[in-house]
C-alpha cells in the first residue's frame, strides 16, 4: 500500500486486526441501506449482507433507514434490530426520499468505510468485499458499474444512458454508471458532503468537488425480485435540474461573481452602447426613436445586467455565510506530512 496516499489515521480501508476490532464497539464497515416498502426483501437482504461480511471476516454494522414505509418494513426492521447486534434501524417519521434516507444513514454510521446499497436486492452484497479491496488501493470512493443492468429498456436503460452521458460531460467525473447505489466511501469523505434534494445520484460528482480519488468497478445487477421500483420517467427533469446545480457548484461555488458579474457586465455594456447610439440618433440627428425595437432591447439588456450583477454580489455574501457559518473550509487537505514544528526551527 502506498503510504503517501494514506494520512494520519489508519487509512487502510480495513486496518489489519479484524478479529480484535470485532470485539470492540466500532465496526470498520457500515453498510447503509435506504428502505422504502421493501418488506419482502428485508430478511434475505440483511442475512446476505451479514453473511458476506462474516465470510470475509470484516467487522461491520448494517444501518437500515426506513423512509416512512407503509408496508410493515419499519416494524420488521424494529424487530430484527432488537434481535441482531449487527443491525441498527433508523426509522424516519415520514417518506422523505432516497437522498435524505441515505443522509440519515451516513449520520448514524460509525465505520471507517461506508458502503451503500439498495434495499431491493438488485445490488449483490457479494460484491462488497471487492469494492472495499479497491478502496484499499488508495481511493476515496469506489462506484459500482452495472455493466449488465437488469431493468426495463424504455423507462430505465435509455433515459439512464442519456443521463449518464450528460452527467459525464458536465461533471467531468469519468465513470459509466452514476445511478448505481452500490458504492464504497471513506467515511470522512461522506461526512464532508452535504446532501440535498435528490443529489445521491451525484455523490461521485460531489465527492469530486471535495477532491476525492474515484474508481469504478463492474458489479452484478439483478432484476427486482419483490416490490416495485419507486421511480419512473418523472425523475428525468429532476436529474437535469440537479445537474445544473452541480455544474454551478463545481465551477463557481466559491466565486459566483465570476459568472454573474461577467454576464451582468456584458449585458449592461451592450445595453449602454445601444442606449448611447439611440441617444445620438435622437439628440444629434433629431431622428425619432420611440417606435424602435432596439430601444426596448437596450433597456432590457441594461436592466438585466444590473440585476445579474447584484445577484452576483448577493451570491458572494451567501457563499461567505455558507462557508463561515458551518466552518466549512474552501479546501480539503488530503494529508499533512512532517512534524508540527520543523526541528530546524526549535532552539
Ligand atoms: N427508496 C427510499 N425512499 C424513496 C424511494 C426509494 O428509501 O422515497 C429506496 C428504495 O427502498 C431502494 C432504493 O431507495 O432501496 C432505490 O429505489 P428503487 O429500487 O425503487 O430505484 P431503482 O433501483 O429502480 O432506480
Ligand atoms: Mg432498485
């Protein structure tokens, strides 16, 4: 393992003493699973995840977040969590959506590595050890790639191809499959990311903004055995809007004035130029300008420019509040090498 990649804390995704750690409280891997009406899958799901970790002697915990299910998933989870020491159930008050459910799971996870997967058995828990091994090669995020995806062609595969192509070009994170839930993360990366809306699909892009090293690994994918998919074509629009947000965050989060200021100023200058031209026509040459569309264009451009410019200034203030109120640095340190105080400086 390359020591340069690993920072102060034991960053080997799995430190070397699983047997010891198993007896301690803190698990090394937390599996986070959002659950919305998946009651038939639950018993098999939990048992397969547990068996995978046991077989590879990895100390683990399973965190199932019930996202306001109405089919008895919450009650079953409550029961199972009381009986099993490796399962924690986080029961949300109502249905919030997959992203908030995952965020709740992240907040309750204690492992150094966090693995996410779907609760419908479409992801194969048997792939988890391979993801973790890949993470151990020095990555911060390893994303599953459903190379042989088992979903409906028209409503899922085609929109997903287009979405993946768009996301790849806009975010510049070069992976094939953004929608795959099966992923492994270093915990500190997850804790650095804030999730809103339906941004779980963009976790690799958010991770990339945080400076993460990202890898991709082909994983198995099964057709849904129980229940039904919670999404249809309707999410296409939401994905596009989220993509616009991500694009802006990636490029201009800490410098909104660079985009608003630029377009604002351009618009103002063109408006002003046209205004001057029309004034000359009117005042010097004595021509009538009241019925010219150009006059409207000049006014609209000038006002838009002023608006954009002021938006930029407001965005700058907001951005400062965003970072400073949360003590969020505008950079992420991978590691600090060397003593606090270099020997040469001591007396
Ligand atoms: N899910 C959730 N809350 C929701 C919708 C979905 O927690 O409001 C969970 C769901 O139980 C599943 C995962 O998110 O574990 C992915 O959902 P689904 O399998 O329906 O999506 P697909 O695989 O069809 O894209
Ligand atoms: Mg699914």
